[in-house]
C-alpha cells in the first residue's frame, strides 16, 4: 500500500493516473455510446425494446434494408457534395483571407479577430440569419443577384430542390471559413521569414515562393484542416435543422440529419444507428489523416 | 581593378531612426571585405541593403556598374549566407542546393550535376539526400555556403555565418571560406562582430559604429594607424590601453598619468602642453629588467594561458600587458615596462582623433 502510494506520488504511478483519468472519461462518454451504437446497428430495435440491452440479433439486415431504400444513395450523394463543397469553399476562402491578412496592413489583426464572430455564433443563429439572406421574396442574396443581372427571377433557395442543398453549403462555408482562416494564419506565421528572403535572393518571384515555400511548409496544417473540416462538416446538423430540415423531398438531406430524423422522428433507431456506423468509418479515416499530418510536421 | 559594388552617400532610415549615415564604400572585384562593429551599428542593415532586402532611403548603390536602388533582390544576382542559414526545411540538401537553378528552369540532370560538383568541393557528397534537420550545425553551414556557390553570383554576402559554431570549427571554417573565396575568384562581403575574423579573413576591413563608417582599409593599416580611439580600441585583442597624457615641454615626450606621472619618449614632434590620450597596445608593452623600462607599474592581476601571461596593473587607468616570456611575476610586484616610441599611439584628448 505504501509502495503504491509513493509510486503515485513520484513514480510512474503518477503518469498512469494522469493518463487513466482522461482515458476513463473518454471511454465512458464516447467509447461506450459508440459501442452501443454499433451494437444497435445489428439488432432489431422498436419502441418496446428500447429500454432493454439484449435485443434480437439480425445480422446485416439493417444494412441491406438501408441500401434497399430508394433515398439512401441520393442522400449519400448529397452528403458527399455537402462535404466536398463545404470544405473546398471554407478552405479556399479561408486561405485567401489568411494570405490577405498575412500582408499585415494597419488594422489587419483587429479585422482578422472580427472574422471570428461567425465561428463563435451557434449554428442555429447562423441558420436564422441565412434564412433571411436566402429568403425567396425579400432576401438580400436574391436582391443582389437580381441587381447585378445574374438572375432575372427570384430563386427560392430553401424550397427549390435544385438549390436547397447549395443554400446550406453556402451557410456552412460562411460558418467555417473563419476557423480555417485562423488555423491557416497560424500556419503561415510559423514559416520563418528568412526562408522567403533566401528564396527571393535565389531568384524566386512571389508566385514561385508561394508554390515552393508556402504550400509545402503548410502541408501539415492543410492536412489537419481538411481532415478537421471533414469531421466538422459531417457533424453539421444545426444548419439543416434551421434552414431546410433536409427538404424538400430529401433534396438537401444528408446522412447526419437523416440519422437523427430516422431515430428521433420516425423512431427507427436501428437504421439511425446503422447510418451512424457508416459515418464513423469516414470520420475514422479523417482522424487517421489528421493524426498523420500533424505527426509529420516539418521542423527546421 | 573594376568595382563590383559601389555605395555613395547611402542613408537608411527606419522611420525616424537613422540606421546608415552617409555610407561611401567601394568594393573591388575579387576582394574580400569585412564589416565589423559593435552590435546594432548597422552591419546587417548595410548587408541587407546590398541584397535588396532593405531599400535604401537616399544615395546610390551600384552592382557591377549598374544602378540597383530599385532592383528587386531576385534580379540582383547576389547570394547571401544567413546567420540562421535559412535552409529550406522541406527540401533535401540536393534540393536546397539546386533550388535557384530549378527556379531558373535549368534541366534536372544539369542541376543534379552542378549540385554534385559543388558538394564534392564542400564535403557534402555523402549528405545530398538528407534533410536539414538531419545535419549538424557545421554541415548546415556548409549547405548554406554551397547553396550560394552553386549560383556563381556577382557577390557573396555573409551575415555572421560562423556565430553558431563552436570555437574550433569557427577557426577552421574561417580558413575554408577564405580558400573558397580565392578559388572562385568571388567578391565577398562578410559581416562579423569578431574583429579577429575580420582581420584574418579580409583584404579590406570596414569598421562601423552607430551607422557611420569610422575607418576602412587593409587590416594591418587599421591596426597600425587607427584613425581614432574607437577603431584603436576595437581592432586588436586584448584591447588597446588608453591612458590620459600631456605632451611635455619639449614636444617629444608624453607625461602619462597611470596613478603617478611617468614619462615616455616620442618619435615625433607634438604641440607642447596638449592634452591627449596615449594608446598602448598590450603586446607592445614589454616587461623588462629593473632599471631598463620607460615606466614602472604595480602589478594587479596575473593570468596565464600558457602561451602568454596577461598582466593587469593596479593603477587607476588600468594597463594590460601581454608577456610571452615565462618571467615570474606576482600580484603586488612593481615591474619595469618598456615600449618603442614608434608603437605609442596618440589621440586628441577631446575628439579622439589620431594625432
Ligand atoms: N526593421 C527595423 N526597424 C527599425 N529599426 C531597425 C530595424 N532593423 C534594424 N533596426 C535598427 O537599426 C540598427 C542597426 O541594426 P543592424 O541589425 O544592422 O545591427 P547589426 O550591426 O547587424 O547588429 P548585430 O551585430 O547585433 O547583428 C539597430 O539599432 C536596430 O535597432
Ligand atoms: Mg546583425
């Protein structure tokens, strides 16, 4: 007992306690629900068996049923468009802004801080704001597009199946750009200035310096941001709830919203869990990319 | 001799701060020029102005006869070795070396060949595939040099390239850089705060202080005829002793004030009664037999390095003597010291200028 105590005080026991506490917490709050979720995806779940743990095992029936449904593939397609569109938009605009603020004109850091406002706002509030912007009859977006002559008639962004998904993507890009910009700004700031001076003396113009110094030096930051972006966009739920509710007719539905809809509105918990498991696979993949890209950081 | 770099009336302001004041400097093709001076005197600023990394506020800068004031760094054809080396961390040694060639669109095979040739001369052949983080400090330094050499630039600029190396390697690299310079027939400008480096490596030494060139010339010229007290104190190690003195009635002797007045004879005629500062180099002061010296000094501290003994006197104006003989001396002794009249430097008591 005494040995144990002293080991905890100043031996390796202390390290183990430090590691065990967060691991235990993680297992309890994230690991167990995850396992339970996987278990549910192989069971038959209805309103009456909700409270029990051991329910009839059905093998891969939930999975085959899910892919037999006509809306499954379109929703998976929507999810892919949503993820790729959001990440591309957030990243490109975020990178552009980060480069812009990198020039360090007077007031740059102050203005950059202001951009964080979008990131601080809850998704539902952002959704509400975009509802106004996107509104068919009196929305600012339609007004601007009309005035600049890009469109002749109003687009009903939220209720037109051709546009509903893109309406949410636009809002999500707005929401995530600031986060991208901040991380990319940090990455840019960590590149030593003398590398640019050396490259300049070596004859590289601004464009060549960007391609041969900035981008390669930012590789790990970019890898981290894209994989975090994948995780965040796969989690994006509030905007769908606030703007389109997945409609009309699933035209803007994505897996994360659909899983919730199946579980808590149609009470088909097994299917909801099945979709979640499919998503977990993707998130795991993103996590591995994230961990690898932060591990392979270039150090001078 | 053609002039490779010419600066005339160059001034540099950082806002209200006047960093370079009326710099006139011309550098011959093929010469090795060292810029020395205490920290903050503007050495790096001057070097970076040559490279174009800083723009000069007024004056003219010519490289190989062409006005360069508004030419961007990449078009000046000048290579720089940074104190931090500034190697590209995401590139191998070979890629670091060939960067400038690849930017200019030189074919891959040709660039590779050039890298191998340069690496052979700088001893990097075995390391071409490594990343900078896998190299020692000395090896990084060589990569930084090789990266400059491969370009055959109009001039090499070095900003304290050896300050991150240990003493032994520094002495070694000193010779190596100079040898490379001679072999390439290059024009080099070398910034250092170490006057020994400047004296041993350069053909032409420029001493700066507070943005002003105090004196420039051949190393021995600066040592033998320092233009003022600052240069006299800066060049030479250990530093020159300065003692207040008054020119004697006859104008050919100095009454030196080291605790008590002692007289040394001069080899030139000065205005009698003039207040001056006498500059006595430690290595020119000799510890001699009693009765043979020009003055007598009480010994304060004795430090021996084996090859030389450093004697510091306990007088008000401290005097350091470097003695290479092993003659025994202890704290508290009073010793006789001699100096040749020709070795006595005299500076004006007020302006500090050489008399
Ligand atoms: N970007 C800048 N803005 C304002 N002042 C500067 C800037 N860069 C340098 N200075 C000032 O100019 C003076 C000269 O600086 P410089 O770097 O040339 O000194 P240095 O001689 O190279 O010194 P060191 O031996 O410490 O490297 C210093 O007083 C410094 O504070
Ligand atoms: Mg400097």
